[in-house]
């Protein structure tokens, strides 16, 4: 029996995003990436990464003096999990209401709308 990975908190998701975008990195690497956008403490990033390793959200390579962290799962898996959770909790399982909520939150470009139409067509055909 497989269990779903834990849903990351907002702070954990921010760290995961850094690791997905930049690849594996040290606490310093992750701290510097986040600190470039907002004030954050090195020790907060360190403790959060330690908690994430215990939860299985990241893997830690301890072979070097400065431990290197990497996301345990690809971004697509976590995004699918978060979307499914949001769909259930906020939209009562309605994909229609989720899409309407997303589209009404900001104006989509013509290109984005065309991509959504293609995705829906591909989904109906079973090719997604």
C-alpha cells in the first residue's frame, strides 16, 4: 500500500520551487535564492529543510561537508497533488468551478486560452 507524500506547507513549497528551478543545492544556495526576494533567516531555511527531509519531501546528500538537498519528487507530482487537494477542499470536487475560479482570478491571455482549449481537447481524446 502506497501513501501519498505529505502536502508541503507554503514555506516548504517555496523551498521546493527553488530546488526544482535550480536543481540540488546547499542550505546556503536555497537561502540566497529566497533572500533575493524577501528577508529570511538562514537558520529558518536550515530547520525547514531538516523537517522536509524527515517528511520525505527532500533528499539530503551528506557525503560533503555542506549537505546538498534535492526535491524528492518532480514538480508535476506535487502540483497534481496540490491541485487535487484544492479541487476537493475548495471546489467540492468540481473541475468546472476550479477552472472558473482560476480564470476569474486574473485575465488569461489569448495564448493561454488557446492552450487550455487544446489541453481540454487532448484530455477528451485521452492523449493527456
